[in-house]
């Protein structure tokens, strides 16, 4: 199943209610940080989820490791 990175575009920590909604969704949460969540789900499920979350976007992220020791997300090839 494909992986996607959901990220909060506001530049602050994501609202806790949004994070709870993501965790309760059809998407399997693989890792989470204050403003970024790595999920495994069908693209249409992710699109529908993000459409209902104000200030969120997503991108394909099959090679993203979250969280890392430095606290910053790091893409791997």
C-alpha cells in the first residue's frame, strides 16, 4: 500500500484534534511528529482525509523516515 506524508502548512504544531482525526481514519499511521504524519493508505482515502482538514496537504512519501534524532524530517533515496 502506498505511503504519504501529511503535513500541516501553518508553520506551527498541528492541532491535536486534527492529529486524533488522522489516527482514527482509514490511514495506518506509521510515524508522527508535531506537524507531520507518515501514513500508509489508498490515495483516495488520503485525498478525502486532507480535504476535511484545514491547513493540511500531502505528498507521496514512501522513502521518508520520521522522526529522526535531530527532530527534522529527512528524505532518503
